[in-house]
């Protein structure tokens, strides 16, 4: 909704007309010290941990340290205009954000305030940013796939609805690209998405928002933004705010996907706050509760049982490693919290293998139960063949005298690599993936040159779309690959090979 | 720290009450607090290299004739125990408690412009009626409140400033004009 000036002036006039003079009475303390986004407040003996406090300039703060005779407050906004001796009021509220369908297509800050110049948000309701994760009895096992549209992921490290899958890798290895592709691929699948950008450059986020707009993905997406220039307090609460927005839809029975980009910067922001609040530093100067910081956030991802509406919240946290070191503090923490990880390698990326997924280190602990049966059948052997190829490829570098079986395996492995390569922002429907993996699995790509494999994929999918749509419809309907269907696919492949001169 | 501060002030208060010199002691304590509050004196007292007798000498020279024995005793006890930093907080707490016992309370009124005597008197009258305590008003001027005033009293605030009204209106506009 766009608010026009007439409306605002009408509102202000009505406010003035019905203006009643009621002094505000509440418990108050005084600012003793302020600086670096942190204030120390004397008094306020009734303050709760995490409660919102109001500063005289209208800025809110969050009470984090309740000490014996003063409290440590993080200021959620600018600390300009707050001075020593200012009164600080208790509000009796915890931090909350607007939630509901009016958030779709919007870009908001960590407090849920719109920053996209599309007018104010008329929220259905407000939700506290810190909530307790669903209990054991409210959950059920993850058994439905969340299609990322990326062949390498959907085949080798499938993600289920309600799962938490970590995307980890060095800078510039395509971590965000995977998350954005996954959001784009949810188009028409009735999955709502929330993208939380923490501590990123505003220019990067602007580019991402542009892509989401161009691909039409913004219609079902909310972007929660705390850029590198925002105070550490806002970067700290951003993922919780995003999670609250997503959670609301989950409890209403929807399927929701949330991306936290990225949690290493979140931990850094929390470290800054903790050190300024004089909490004791631990390993890598992170505070003692940095594990709980992420575990309580990621535990909120869930697959709810039918009694609770059957909604799901899938989380894709992102962690940036330094020089491929996944044994640093934050990466090991988040790896142990999540149900698997997608490990991206700079070497693979530079070799032109994109997405640069390392299938050896990547794993999905939900695995096959989150795949459609057709995909499960085809992906099973793929993993083993791929691992064998990796081993042989390393070995074969030492000698040229290879037997026919080894050469065949190497050729097949190269074709697997080639098929799994996929350009950015081009997610592929699961039916198309099944068709292509079928061709790969049954050795139909053997005779095709490596450089022509992507052309074959394009021609093959195009042919099925124009001449044999029923094949895709059947896969979509049954999710399975019957013998009868396999025969039909074989026939189509033969036809394509002949027509377009592959062999 | 807060507990320690309170127990020192409680003990001192008990002694004053037993001797029946609460009012007189309070005045003395206020003088001591105001004198010791300067940064120079504080750093002198907190310096661990200055021996205790020298610090005690300062008290002797400064307030030798005016202070009651137990107040002097309190000061040398604190210095002897190396709790110099707690002297000011304990004395402040003592003054507050003594005021409360004698039915008095301090209130800070902050306004955009200095209030007239009549205005302060009327605020004092209303507050006294509401709390049935004797109110001692301190008026401060802070142009940032834009208009109106707020009263800080006993850890609570009565806020009737234009600044707060405007903030509230801003919040309601942001939340969608309900």
C-alpha cells in the first residue's frame, strides 16, 4: 500500500481532534554511560532479560545484561541523541516484528520496518522474535523433498522440507547462488521464502533483490536486511526476526524456506556486542553462548505434525570459511547443529565445476527419504560411481596403460561431472532432472562428446516438451519410474539422438 | 557490590537512629559526600601507593571538628578495609534512606524551559498529595524535550513531554494507522 500525503494529514488531524492528555507513567532508569551502540542504565530493577527499553529519542534498546546495580542495553538503532542522565523507560514488551501475508514481496530491516519505499506494512499481527522451538511431540519426520532445482544437490545431497542444510565454503564459491537458485525454483510450488542478509554489502543485496524481482521470485519472498553498516545489535537480531516471519507461516500450515546469509557474520556481530558488554571471551574471542546462539535459531526449523497444521520450515544457513578451514569454531558448531552440509570448494569452482559442490564432504542426514522414488532409483548408483571416478581419476594420472574397464569408468565419471554442471539462476524441474539422469545412468551419453552433452540435454528436454509431454506428466503424477515409462524414455532418447545427430 | 554498599549504609543508619541524630548526621554526610566527590580526591583515595594513615589524615584535616565520631569512624574503617570506592555510593544510599525514613523524597523535573516558582509549587503539591511524602524538587532544563516536562521520582517517570507524544505518533503511523 502506498501512503499518500492526504491520508497522513487526515490521520494527524484526527489525532489532534481526539487528543487526550494522558501522562505516560512507567518504571524508569537513567543512562549512566553510552557509546559503541551499548548503554549502561542505572535503576530499572523490574527489567526482564531481553525486554525492550525506550530511550527518549524514540529508539529502542534490548536489556541483555542484568547486573546488580545497572543493566547493559544494546541500542537497536542509532545512539546519536542519547546522553548521560536521559531517562530510559520499561515497555514490558519483548522485541517483535510484523508477520503475515502482507510481508510477501517486501524488504524490511531487522525490526520489520519496510525499507523498500512501498509504503507501510499493515500487519496481520506481531510476533516475538525469540520463540521456543516446536517440541518433540509437535514434529514428524522429514519425508517430502524440497526441490532446489540444482541437479547435484537434488541427486546427491537431497534436502527435505523441514530440514536444516548448511551451505559452507570459502568466499566466492557460489554459496549465495545456491540459496538464490533454490528460492527461484520454488516458483509455483506454494513455498514461501525468507532471505535474511546479515552483515553483507548493501550493493550485493541490491543485486540479489534485482534477480529475485526479474525472476518473479519476489512475489513469494520476504527479504530481511541488516547490512554491514547497520549496528551490530540489528545484525544480531536479524535472523531471529526473519525466523519469526517464517514461523508464522509454518504455524499456519504453509511450507516455508528460510536462508540465513550468513551466520559467520552473525556470530561476529554477537561477539562484538558481547565484548562491549564485557562478557568474558572464549575460543576465538567468541562468548561462551555462541553455540546456543545458533542452536536455538536453527532448532526453530521443523516439520510439524498434522495436528499442528503440517507446516514446514526449511532452513539453509550459510557459513563462510577462511581458506577452506571447516574445523574453525563457528563452522564446526553449525555443522554439528544442522542435518547435513553442502561443501563448496574454491578449486572446483576455479576448474569450472559450478555449483562447486564437493560430493565427498557434502552430506544430507535426511537423505533418500526426501527424494521422489524415481530420483532415488537413479541417484543411488550415481554417488558410488562418482566416488569411484574421483579415486580412479587421481590414480590414472600416474599411468597411461589403463584397461578398458578403467577407461569406461573414467569416461562415465567425466560425463557425470558434465551433467552436474549447471549455470546460475537456471534451476531445473525435477522431471527434467530425472530424464537427464536416466540418460546418464543407462549409458546413453557414452557416445556423445563431452562438449556436446549440454546441447544434448537442451535438445532432449525440448523434444520431450514438444513431442512427449505425457512422460513428464507421469513422472510428476506418480513420482516413480515404471518399466513401461522407462521404455518410452528409451524410445525418445533414440529418436533425439537420431534426429539431432548424436551418437 | 550493591549488597555491600547497602549493608554499610544500613549499619550507619542504625547507629544514627540509635543515637537519635539522624537529621544532624544526614547533613554531615551530605557535606562529606559533596567534598569527596571531586575526581582529584577520588583518585587520591583509590591510589594503593598512598598509605592508610595519610588518607586518614586527609579526613582529619578536612572535617576534624564537624563530624560525629561514628561518621569519622566509618570513613577510617572504609579506608582501612581498602573499600574507598564504596564510600560515595554508601553515603548516597544513606542519604536516600534517611530521606525516606523522615518521609521525604527527591523528584527531578525536566522541562524545555525553566519552570516558574508557582509551577514547581503546584507540581510539588500534587505529588505530595499522591504520595503523602514531602517532595524536594530539582528543576532541570533540557530543550530536547521540545515541550512539557517529565518527572523522575523513585525509579519511575511521569512523562508529559511533546517529544514522547511525537514519538508515539510516529510509531502509530509506522504500524499502519490503527
